[in-house]
C-alpha cells in the first residue's frame, strides 16, 4: 500500500485568526490522508497552555477587525481553532509537539501543562528532521 | 452522469453539510465515506461554493468516482461512488 504523504507545520502564532487558518489547512491535509506533525513554537505554545486554549481570541493582525471577524466566523458556523485541531486529530494521524523552550517561556514544563491535544514536548532537532522528510512544510 | 440521471439517483448515504463553511463539507464527506461500502453512492449537500470544486477533486484523488453535481436552490448536490 502506498505510504501516506507527510506534512510538517511550524506553528509560531498565538493569534486566533492564524490558528484558524492552520486548522483549515490541517483539515484539508487530513482529508487527503496526510500524516501531519505540528511543532508548536513561541506564541503557539502560549495558546496551547491549558489555561488559554479556546479562550484565545486576540489577533495581532488588524486587531480593529477582531469583532467583525469573530461575528462572521460565528454566523458561518466556523469552528474554533481548538475544535478544528480536535476534529483533525480524531479523523487522521496528527501529532502536536510543543517546543520545550517555548513552553518554558510561558511556564509550561510538562506536556500536562498544555491542552490535551499536545502529544509531547520536543526539541528543535526533531522538528528539523521532520521538515526534511515532509512532502509539504509550512510556517504559520 | 447527466443531470437527469443524477436526479433519479438514490444515494446510499446523504450527508447534509449545508450548515458549514469550507472545510466542513469536505470533512463531513471524509467522515461519511468510511461508513459506506465500495460501489455505494454518497450524496453531499453543500451550500459552500468552494466545495463544488473541492469534493470532486478529493474524490477522484482518493480513488472514488465523481458522478456529478446538481445545483439546487442555494446549495449543491454532489454525487460520488465509493471506489
């Protein structure tokens, strides 16, 4: 049987708009049966902290459009970024790895300090190796 | 298939994804395809314009047969046969 294609994503953002973009792209990848590894870096790790997660609702880009964006997304029944990621994980082979340094910046040392989606804490070497072996690699 | 043939087709599974925006219908199709057998027909209802192109491409790539799309009032009926 043909091996699944691989996607590796570096998720540096903690802005909910970009997290939704990541969730939409991830959904497409899962629909294509791609194996996906997401390396959660810097502000991404902040969004993944247990006390944050779905509560994250600020965007760094065009903050004045925050309210309009949220209203539109809600009226279109677009899921939250956490829901996107959760569904993708249920449907496919998706792993989330939190960068150890980024985790520490926000006071998270163990995987249990992050939302349940997180699979493990990782080092940068693992990310670079994953990116080298991916068919699709992206930075959000 | 012609529009008339599609209109006379009774799908083995109908997936109503009209309440969702992209990628909702695609994910709904992906979920539901696992619930039917090879040779059975699935109909996806979607009000999302992008899905009209997305699902046929996805279906063909995944080894299913795209049968065609009917445009209804405000939504699309997309038919595919599981490979």
